[in-house]
C-alpha cells in the first residue's frame, strides 16, 4: 500500500472540522477522525476505486459526515488535496 500525505491546507481543514465537531458534542470530533481514518484505509487499499471528479483528482466520501477526501494517486504516494465540506464552495481547492 502506498503512503498517504496530506497537503498542509487539507490537514488544517481536517483539524478545524474535528475541533468544530468536538465543540458540538464531546467525542464527536474523535468520531469524525475515526471516519477519516477509515476512509484513508479504504483509499490506501484501493486508490483507483473512487470516481475521478476533475483531472486526476478522486473523491472518497466520508460516512456520516458531510465531507469528502479529495486525492490524487502518484507513483509513490497518495496525496490528499482537500478535506472538503460538501455543502460549501465546491471548487475552492482547485489549484492546490
């Protein structure tokens, strides 16, 4: 399996979302991170499984939360471009 690397903006989006959910309800931030971990494992096991949404960028939806991981598969690694909220500015991540 290829290693996964988050671009810094995608990592900050992830941490912001986890913090937001934890403020909403104790333990919810941890549950969000668990769902992200599960999605990352799925991506690592079968990176070509999820649909291409633009150019070489693929989207893996996160169960229970309105988020998706946008990623591209490189020869030596998988790069997470964005931890995208599905109900906000859909193209903000383009150019990363």
